[in-house]
C-alpha cells in the first residue's frame, strides 16, 4: 500500500509549490520602461523588398527625415525613437541597423544590440560590393564584442576569427581578437597578438590592455593592474577598457579606484544628460568585506555602466522582489549578468546560487537543478547562504524522489527561516518519505500552524496518519485538504477509504 500512496503524497505535495516566501530586499525595484514598439509603417526586409520602386523611394525620404531628427535629438529616448522609425521604414539599410545596435549596446541592452547586428547582416546583400567587405568585417567585430559582453567566449572567439580572416591587419580587428582570446583563456594566442601590436605599433594602447587581460585569465589581478593602470584608451574602445580596469580594482579591494574607473566608463559612452540614473550598492569583495560602488541604469532597468557583480546582484534582487511573482524583465537581465560573472569567475558560488533561484522561480527547473548541484558539489549545503535556494533545491530533489538529500536541504532551509510554511511542509514530506514518520508529522504540523491553507500539508499528514491506522485523525486532515482542493480526485479517493476504515473500526 505504501508504494501506491507515495504517488499521491508527491503529487499533491508538489501541487502546493506556488508561493516561495522571498523577503523583498532593501533595493530599488524599477518598472519596465524600455519600450520598443514598431510603428505601423515598419516592414520586414522581405516585405520591403517586394515594394514597388515608388514606395521604396517614399520610405527612404521619410527615413532620411527621421535620421535627421535623430541627429538633432536632445535626449537618447528621442534619438532611439527616430532611429527605430527609420529602420522600420528602410530595413535594408545595414549601416542604420549597426548604428542602432551601438546605441542599444551603450545603454546596456546587449540582446537587442545583437538582434540589430543580425538585421544588419541580413541586409548586407543590399550594400554595394565595394563597401560590403568593410561592413561585413565591422559587423563581425561588433558581434565579437557583444558576445564577449555576455560572457559567450566561444561565439566571441568565432566572430573575432572571422573578422581577422577578412581583414587581418585592421586595428579594430586586432583589438577584439586579442581581448577575446584573453577572455577565453587563450593566453598564448592573446600574447602573440599583443606582441605583434607592440612590435609594429608601440604607441597604440591596446597591447597593454591585452597583456592586462591575459594576467586576469591567469588569476594575477595585481599584475593585470600593473599593465592597465597607466593606459589611456582611445574611442571606440574606451568604455570597455575602463570597465575592465574598474573590475580589476574591485577584485583587488580598491573601492576608490574602482569607482573612478567606472565613472570613466560611463563618461566614455557620451550619453545625453538624463539618460542614466545613478544608484549605489554593496558588492562583496574577495577578502570577505564589501565595497560600496555606483551603478548607472538606463530606461529604468538597463545596466548602462557600473560594477558587473553589483549589477548582477541588484538585478537578481529586483527579479525576486515579489514572492512567487518573479519579474520576467529583471529575470532576463539578471540571468545574463550572473552568467557573465560565473564565466569570469567573479563570486561564482554566490552568482550560481542567485541564478539557480531565478531559474527555479521562472520554471526553468533543469537549469536550476544544474546550478544547485554544482553549488552543492563545490561548497556543500553549508555553503549555500540563501534559505530560499535551499528550499527550492529541496523541492527539486523531492520531484526527483531523492528523499534523504531533500531532507538535508530542507532542514537547513527551515533552520534559516523558521516561519516559511511551505518549506516546513516540504520538509515534512521528505521526512515521511525517508520513513521518519514522527518527525515528518511534526514538521507538517508546524507548516499548518504557520499556514492552515496548505492543502498539500493537510493531505500528506493525513496520509501519514492513514498509514499509521489512525483513521479518525486521517479523516480530519483529509477533509481539510478536500475543502482546500475540492477538485482533486485523489484526495477524495483516500478520504473515502479512510472514512470507511474509521466506520469499520468503530463498529467492531
């Protein structure tokens, strides 16, 4: 009988998994204000190419008007509005898509920037042959940088290699090739690029940048600082350079220099006044302390500049600010930024914990499992700092029927937060399935003290009492479960069996 009832316990126990108790952090939470709605005049490239010549000419004239307005715009929002309208009117303009990609990149919307680059690449056949080769290389370079920004080293490396195969001596190509190789951990390859630039162009700044990033790849942050600190970068690379130097200073625990260089990175963007808003956050340092650092957000949620780790943690807090209702916008931002930090080995365990929690809340359970498994393998259950993460991992282990492991994770979760009813209910289930019936009933009782509305806890405790042949107690619990989940046939089936056995017992 026990093997049959197990299914019922697990099914209903997991049905109740809908309200993980997150406490809103002490941080600002911003609305989704970054809008990009195509106008009624916007067309796909295919539809545009099917237009008659007169319609194309009319649309080009309208697009030129929007481009002129974008140049005169006083705000970044107005500039974007007109660029978007122009791109919708003439989607075959690859240069326009590239300009739009760079604007998106400047305010921190890397995904949208990549979409614009892809649109530009689709429009490449429309570019005259003489100019097409140069633009093809330029787009490959842009893609390499954007993938590097996302920590996607393989893609970044691939696009940098493509660019160098087309234009092996171009300065912009050599810069991205060296930096991407260093970021990808190809130290010999990066050093070769740096040495070649130093030999041929000793006055260029980038060979020192590449050398510095190879030291980062080796874990030698002090040596990286030595190579980077006296460099004066040139546009268009200055923003990324200052960000790298600021990050190295963070790792070295130097708050003042880190803030200086983060501000340099912001200034290098040249954004119109009012585009960004400054906030501050505490960033954990390698020595166990914290650094108070600035972040600059654009359009309320885009990470325009500031500490990578700080941004990742603030975005994660914002995504998880409402219990059981994660913000999809913030979750997307946070998952990207946390992934970058993990890939560059910045606070890897903390970031993996936050990312796993976000994945779990968003329903990406396999991704969450993988993060939690890696975390436990690296630091054990004791290394997980978040009770919510422990609760979710326990819940996922219950789904996998790994009862004893689930009990370990959930025991630590309730120790961290003694008032989390759902975790107590899950803990009780794990104990019951580990054949610790008394402790399991006690845990379920605690869950019901905290939240009498947990149908799963009533059902699971009722089943435990059913197995113990305490029919009247089982009926009482199952009736409560039935009242809370009236459409669940399994509750009704077990309740009827318990009630029948209770009657037989009384008639004896």
